[in-house]
C-alpha cells in the first residue's frame, strides 16, 4: 500500500478502529507523529490529514465562542439530583459544539474539556461552581451523565470527545501550581478515584486532563497513577491532556526537573499524550520533545504510544470516515427553542428551598419589591458562554405583579482636597474635577472578602485599573481571566480612605493604590504615594430599599456573588459570610417588611446564619443561566414544586472546616461523610411544597455477601393536597470496622413526582461490592464482615427510617510482618506528609520536624522479631518504634538514620528489635527531621 491508495485501510470505516489507527500511524514519519503531541496538531497534507485542535470549553454550555445556550452552573446542575436531565444538557451542548465546528473546524474542535469531576471537598474552593457535589459517588454519577450526553455515541462516531478534569486531588487555587495535596491511600481510593472513575469506566468520557497541583510531592503531570490506576479502569484507550501551560511548570514553578526536555520526557513516559502549552505556538514543545529523543530520554515507541492515543480520538470523532453522520446539525441548533426550554427546566429543578415558614408559594401579591445586586442581572462565570438573552428575577416577576425595584447598592463619591474623582473622556480616564454630578458618582458593589466593584453613574461602566497603570471607568465589569475591576477601600488616619486595586492573576495577588499624577488617577505600588479621600454617600441603599419594602406586599431580596470576584479560578474564599453590605441590606428589608424572601444566587454555599434564623423563606441556586428568572418565578409562585436539593453541606462558619490544604477528609472529619457538627443546612437538604410520609423500609434480604445486590424498597406517600416532588435518599453506615467509617454515605437516590395522596414504592439496588473500603493491610478494596445500617431520608441529617443487613464479607486479619511494611500505608498519623519515593513512582512518609508519628495497626509480632530495617533518606535523625501509644508506649527500637545524598537516595538501617509479642498497634515517632521513611522490614523471627 502507498500513501496514494484510493482508499487506504485507515479510511475504511468497516474496519475496527484499532486497525485503522495502526495503519495511519505506520504511514507517519517520526516528525509527523511528534507533531500530534501538541494541542494544535500539525496537518499532514500528503495523507489528507487536516489541522486538529483539542480543548473546546463546554462546562455548562459552549464557552468563549460567542452567543450559545447558557445552562445553569455545574453546582446548580448537581442540585437537580437528576442525572437524566444532566445528560440532556450534555447532549444539547454537544449539538451546539457541532454547529460551531461545522462553521469553523480549525477553531472549534470536538474534543471538549468537560465535565469537571473534582469533588467539592471545601466550599471555599474558588472553582466550587465547576463541581457537581461533595459526594464522590454522586459526582461520578453526574459527571458520567454529562459526558454521556456530550459523547452522543451513535455506535460508530462520537459527537464530541469528553474530557474529565482535573486528575488528581485538585481543590485549592492559592499557589495551585506549587502546593501538594496529601493523599493517604484511603482518601485516594475511596474519594478521589470514586469521582473520576465512573465516566471513564462506562466509556462515556474518553479523555482526562491532568491538574496543576502536586500529589504527595509529585506533580500530577507525571503521576504514575495514570498508568497504574486510571488506564486500568477501562479496556479502551484513554487520551490524557495537560492543563494549560502546566507542562512548563515541571521545570519552572515546580522545579521538579532540571530542564524542559527532561520534564517533557518524564510526562510522556508517565502517560501524557497532549501538551497544552504556548497556545497555538507548537514549535517550542515539539523542539523539546526532539531534544528528549536526541538525549535518549524518549524513544520512538514512546512517541508512537502518545500519537496513537491522539489518533484514537480523531478516529472516534469520524474524521477519516467518508461521511459525517452529524452534518445536518447547524446553527439552528444554537439557542434553539428546545435548548431554551431545557435551560429553563434545568434552572427550575436546581432551585433549592432551604427554609419556608409558609410564605411560599406566593399567593398573588399585588406589589412585590425586588431588591438586590442580582435582582436584574444574570451573571456569567469564566466558563460560561455569552448569554443570548437573560430573563432576570425582576423581569419574570414583573409579568405577574407590580414590581418595585432597586439594586440595593450605595452610591458614593470620593473627594480629594483638590477635587472629586470623576469619569472623564467618556470614561477612558479618571481625573479630579470640581463636579459633584453623575460623572463623580459611583455605585459600589460589595462581593465579600472586602472586594468591591464600582460602576460609574455617568458611563454605566466599571472602574478598571489597567496594567499600564492608568485608571478608567469604561469596563463592562469583571469579564476576563485576569480581573482588574476589583478594589478594597482601606481606612487611613483622619477618617479618610485609600483605594487599593486587587489584581488576582495566575501567579499572585498584586495590590496597587490610587495615586494622583497631573490631576489624574493612576496606580502605584508605593503605598506612601496613595491618595487619601473623603468617602461621601450620595444615596444610602438601605434607606431607599427599606422604603420600597414598606410599600410592597412581599419582598424578594436577590443576593449572592459575582462569579468572577471573591471565589473563582485562581482565587479561593477566606470565609463563608454573605458580603457585609448585602447582609445589612437584608436585615433592613426584614425590619421594614417581615414578608421577605431571601433568594441567593451563588457559585457556592454561604454561612447565612442570620437569614436562617430571621427570614421566613430562603432559597438558593447556582447562577442559573439565561432562563433563571423564569424558573425562579415558577417556583416562587408554586407553578412548579421546589425540586432542588443541596449537593454540598452548608456550614455555619469557616471555622467548622479543616485547613484548606488538608485533603484527608477521613482524618479531618470533613464533608457530610465524617462531619460531626450541626450544619446550617445538611447535604441533600431541600424543601418541597408538598408533605411526604415514608413507610415500610425493606431490605430484600437479612444477609448478603460480595457479589450480591441488595434490593431495598420503601413506600413514599404524598400526604398533601398538591402534587409534589421528593428526592428519596438512601444512605448506609457500617457498624463496626477496624478503621474509621463514614457516619453516613449516599448509596442511591430517586427523584419521584407524586400526585396528591399518591403512594409509590421506591426501589433501590445496591451492590454489596460498592460497600467496600480501602484496606491498608492488604492494599486493596474489601467488603468487611459487618452489619450495614441502611437509612432512608430527605437529607444526610434527616433520616426517616433505617434497617440493617448483615454482610458476610472479609474479616481483616493482622498485618503480616514477614513482608515489608510501607510507611505510606499507615492507619493514622500526625505531623507528617506523604511524599514521592522517587520522581517516577512510590510514596513515602516525610517528617519535616520533630514530633510527627504514624501508626500501623494490628501488627502481628508472633513470638517476636529480633531486628528491624528502616529504609530512609534525608537528614540524620532518629526514629523510635513504640507499641500502643506514640508518646507513652514502650520503646522497642531506636533507629539513628544517616544523612543521605538526597531525598531520593535511600539507606537501609538495621537495628535490634525486641519486646513485642502478639498483635499490637505499632507507632513510628520522628524525633527530628527532615527525614523520609519508605518502609520497615522485620527479621530474625525466633
């Protein structure tokens, strides 16, 4: 065969895809294969291969390409608790991707970067809006549904190639490229893998994006877990892409490798197939790969493997087939009537009623005061498409009653001793003038975290501190990745204020101050040059809002966040509070009119404690897209039941949370699984307008074992006089275990629609194998012999009925000390970190200073061992081995460790060991540091 064959095998759709890929790969030169390893594939004209681009953003609609249907944020889709609906949204987004692709194939690729399946471990995470749930199983279920809709597999050709992101253990923005996520084995297997696996195992997703962070001290872009875990979840090829600009971090920000050719070679060997680096300028990446080949760091087989996976995606998308089965999908699908209706349905099902003292549903009020900074606007987050239109709360409610409206924000002036800060030149600049009119007035928005935006009354645009140091009032508001429109107002001596810009870019927060230069406002990094202003109110929003509230029959206060300010990609939140100005506004509204309903539209939970105690009705949803106002009106008026349920816990204070970088949810009692406190609103919470009664919870059997499926049924009755929707939730708790178990864990749920008076038997099927947890002693997932309590209810904290089943699983025996004990497989710890054993593989325990310890439970010392060998690296230190207690237990061995050449240079130190018999918990205490412990090996059993 030659390149000029009229129909070479790779263009024959009747052949298996694997054969077609192999045929095309064999026709490519080494340089041509290297050219496939960048986000922008080099075309190969002699074979008719055109350009190909990975990575079209499609998180909750097609993004960054112009007007397209904007569906609710992902966290709001999670609140629907409806995988079928989420799949429909994915299918609609896929159609819109195809429509744009058919217009411009080179610009709009069909490899889409969605869904995000990082579980929402901490509500302060800046990218909270991108995740479905804090529950890993639910995240995997919802992510798989969205991927299934995106892929739209017709049996031969995919609509799009979905990419789950971000692998692995990514959940903080501060220093995200240099922080390491501590991942004990249990958390890794039970939480992180559980969220990532389903979409890949089912074949609904075909690709994975790696994350910026390090995992156990090793950059995620070279994690061996891609090969040892991720690619074992499916028999199909898995295409692995880097996150944007992450490959260069390996040798730069992270400093993990000495240069980029070495780093790139390690990434390819670890399983990276596509470099998202330098935008469309592929030359640098390809040159580094060639250098790696020249040095012998890579060979052609490594390139072939990565190129094959790139080609697998292109063949899956039908690129080399004679016909496009989706050619009929054109621009008419973008924002089509069907997609608009779906956006409204998704928004409706996401709205979650947190509290209702009877004020809802609304009873035809004649006059409604709709008040708040989100009352007449629909926000777009960074991964949103451009709204083709927006139905706001004000607009939708105005179709049903007379609406009184105000934004609820203060209007202010800043006066310097030489004049007022004024928008001049149509807002192109700010200067000092003697005017006090509209050009010197600004509406001040409080988004929390002391972050404000200011909108010029004269221009209707926002104040923007530009990178060149100039300041104007001509921005549409925060809308780009680097936000320049946020400011802090800082009190200084004499009752005056200074203004500091907050610029939170990818690398760090920078703060420049308003200064005066030639009568104009400029930015300076020199705080001593900061201008001082008198802060003057033109209009106090709370007074105006309270006056409107008194006139109305009911008040709807629409509060929340700006999704590009105080909690977004590159920026975590520091607390959970409602913005201060919004809370003060709410309190004044309630004082003026007790018939006040709080509606929060936000990317994340709030500690809305005062509202929970004093406001008669509280509702929440994520930012709901173009139809949110219509959906909200439908729910407030009771045309639709309130169907949303919380996909994550709402806490009373950030003090209830562990440290942001504490990823060990087991040890830190994090998420609803382990949380011991009383939340403001629990996971799964959400009220209906109907009332429901549960009865007759019946497990299908009293005993079960691995491989069995438990059939669990419960009768649910709508006891009210109106139709309603209930989300029936099934949780389990393992009663008795050698390790700490979740207090409750979601196993299944069903959303049921019941007519007034209707009873339905709801059935759940729970695989006993899904009740497994990771066992450190055997290094595998096991179903432990125990009694499992099955609990059904309305939320994680509102359990209505329970029953138990005996599970005849494994009885975990003691640790076998005839085999080396991996330090990283400990059962408990304090003051230590998980770190990389080598740059390529393995984990060890690292103590940076004295006082840390690990516990290896249930060690069988038999009739005694006479020696122990510690595999260590790092500085000279001492380890002590104790039993039963890390501080007061008997010391059985002291191991003085030597200084080694580096953290990856290990020494084996053997000392006498004695005094322990039988089964005991073994503690290793670190008397100083820094030192790393890889393993302990016991010898000389008598």
